[in-house]
C-alpha cells in the first residue's frame, strides 16, 4: 500500500507541474506526426501482409529454388534490426546510384521487416492444416492454386490471426525508429520539440497519449477478432 501511495503522490505532483499551455501549443505538430504515423503504419502493414502471404504460400508448397531464396529472405529480415535496414536503404542506396526519400525508405524497410515476420506467422497457420484435407483436395483433382484458394488460405488465415495481431502491434511501434532518418512521425516530432523548447515531460506525455490512442483500440479490436476466429462464431 505504501508503494501505491508513493506512486500516486508522484503522479499527482508531476501532473500539477505540467505546463498545459505548452502541451496545447504542441498539439498541431503532434497531429501531423500522428497522421503520418498512421499512414506509414497502414501502408507498411498492408504491404507486409501481402508479402507474408506470398512468401509463406511459396514455402508451403515448396516451389523449387524460389522457396529457398525466400527462406533466406525470411531469415535475413527477421534477424537484422530495422535500424540497420533503414540506414542501408537511406544512406547506402545513394552509393549504388539509387536515392530514396526518407518516407519511401521507411515504408520499404517496414515491409521488408514485416513481410518476414508475417511470413512466419502465416507459415505457422498453414502448417496447422491437417494433411488429410490437402490429400482430399488432391483427390478431387485440385491444382496448387485451387488448394491455396479453397483449402489452405481460408483455414490458414484463421489460424494465423494471433501471430499476425502481435506482428501488427510490433510494426506500429517500430515506426518510432523512423526518427533516425528524419521522418516527422510522432517520436521525431517529440524529439524535435524537446530539442527546441526543453520541455521533456510535456512532450513525452503527449507522445505516450498519442501512441495509446492508436494502440489501445487496435489491441481491443484484434483481441475481439482473435476470439471470434478461435470460436468460429463469424456470422452469428
């Protein structure tokens, strides 16, 4: 109880010393960063899902040569930090004669990283499909495309939801690293304002609230979606 009381005291004390005028003046800048974070996250997640599905299907059906190449991509994507990937895209590509904008580098980096994680999530779902169902599809004369469309994807997507949900949250939080290549998303906005006005507490508070506005409703929705899929209650 004493620990809780001390914590509440610290919160109340810090709350009183917040400069609310500073916070109010920073809102327009944070709104722009909020919108950019949402946009980058949306494009990156959609791209990651597309890449993840394609990669996992190729690996599931063991298409010669391509599956090996994509397996190497998954390992590289999952085992290199996004920070290094962004540095390579933004600072390394110009050396090769290909200059990318900061936002393009951020989106490509997020899709590269996210696609590898999503592929593993989908692979886990696809591997959960009973072999008897694949055999039944083959007995009916289905080719690989028909198996993927009518057997593997419908069931595999449902089984993949928990892993994909975790990856979506992970990718949104990873956008905070975009500040290293000067993309004015939420974290970079907060760091810029702190550097100019030295009001760390106020700007960090707004930053936390902004991420909470994005993540808490999304987490609740994904949790609801996972329960719906788990109990097979769609349409009820």
